[in-house]
């Protein structure tokens, strides 16, 4: 972790040799490998930013470095097995690691969204052209006598044609072929894809672990603020460090201050916040504020349902404030405003909607929910 660079966050999962908080998942993969009956396809699921892709690449490196247990030296001269069979760790100075990161390992294929040559921007989906080579790649004899490995990150981004192409591979898996799919929302995948994979669900990181990781990766953040980030990020180190980078705690404080003006919002403060996050070049700030607002509304829904959700601790009376607001409208109304705002935010990029208007509509929707109950 000493070489972590917050300015270059997030690190590429294919390069990341550090993973914490998922010992049980690692043990499951290791036990399956050591049993000699490794399943040909794995679906690694869980919230964004908790290490799913890092684990996928970690396991891929292990399999390629370990090769077959009866294998001799590889074509590149590094004897196999090259790693400790009691751990998935493959060090960054290993030849296997270096060739994978450089894209030069003949038995490794990574499928991600590609750059659109016409626009120069990342495509919104993994199209069928990107996955067309998976079947033929996996059916080739492993160049180094072990496995052929494909990582798809993330499977949620496959369009219907690419998903069907992957399904064909899953239906007739080649020998010594390993397919690892990363998914933030497995419910969106074809049921037939899910049924042919062994699912490995990663859980959010514990608050204590995440607090420590934030302090390690961003040492300028105080312990108290790290604890708040751990709550706001729902156990995702990726999300927590994204909040650090974007000034998420300050934006959340502004958001809370505005909400505290309910039942009639401070219109001037609302427009100031909307202008701040909707201006050109503030895309990250917009995503941060809308994400934090949705997070807050989720807690409002839980509070209205009689639950006691964790709050950020940004204000001593935050839980009491939420309880007071929750009592002013029914659970159904709070759920409806949460659903509406999620729908609005999800449509922003696809329909090129006015971001300022989205922010205004979101807060005004909350205001109308509170006022309607009076």
C-alpha cells in the first residue's frame, strides 16, 4: 500500500496486488482450485468499489502463475508453480504479473468497454465485437501448459448480443478454460448466465476496516472524517476515496444544511448548490451530490419504515432530524420520491438532460413531499 497514489485513483484492478476484507472469498477460490475441481465460470458480485475486479484479476494471476501442478518450466523460463498454494498473492515482481499487466500473457484475455474510434470516448456497453473472440480464445491450447483465463469487467455492461455470445461459451466450456465475470447487479444478467456460473458474493467492507483504509490511502483525512466516509460510502473503499477526491464531506454538509431549511427550502442556497455541481467540468461533483442525496433518501425510507439506519455523524442531531421528517409523510411517499430521483439521475447521461434542473427537481420533490403532509 505504500505506493498508493490518491491522485491516480482508482488503480487498475489488473495492476492492484492489494486486497483486504475478503479473506473468506479468497479461501473459497483457493479451496476450489486446490480441490482439482475448479468450476469453469465464476460470477463475482457485490457493490461497486469493494474489490470485485481486483479479486478477479488476483485469482486470474494465481491460476496463470500456478499453472498445472505437474508442469515444468514455462516457455518464458519461470518454473511452475510460481506462487504459494496457500495464498492467491502473486507479487508485482513476478514474470507472470509483469506480462499480464503489459498485455503480453498469451493465456489471458480481459474484456472491458472499449474506446469508440469515432468519438474517442468509452463505449456505453460491451458490444458483441468485444466478446466475439472469447470462444475461440478459450478453445486454444494453453500456451504455457496450464489455463486459458478470461475476465469480463463488468458483465452488467454487455449488450444482449454480447451476453448471448458469452452464454454460448458457458454452455460448452472448453477444458482448462476459466471465465470470471464481475457484476455489480447480477439481477440484470441473463438467468441462464447466472445459472452456469458459480456465484461468489463479496460483502461491503466493515466500518473499522474501511476507516483504516481511508486513513492509509488518504493520511490527511482525520480519523473522525474517515469514520464518516466509511458510513457514507456503504463499505466501498472506491466510493470512499472518490468522496475524498471530490470533497464529498463538504458537499454533504452543504446538502444537509439545505435540507435543514425544510419545509420550505432556501431557494437561494438551492440554486447556488445546483449551479455549483451543474457547471461545465463539474461532472464528478454532480455525481457526488446526486449519489449522496440518494444515500440520504435511502436512510429516510428506512427511517420511515421504522428502521434505525447508520448516519454520517456530520451533525449530532442528524438521526433526530431524519426521524422528524420521516414522521411528516408516509413510507409510500418517501419511497416514491426516492424512486423518482433515482429515475431522474439514471436518465441524465443517456438523454443529455439539464443537470441543474435535475438537482432542482430532486430537492423540490423532497420539499413537496414534506409540505403535502402538512
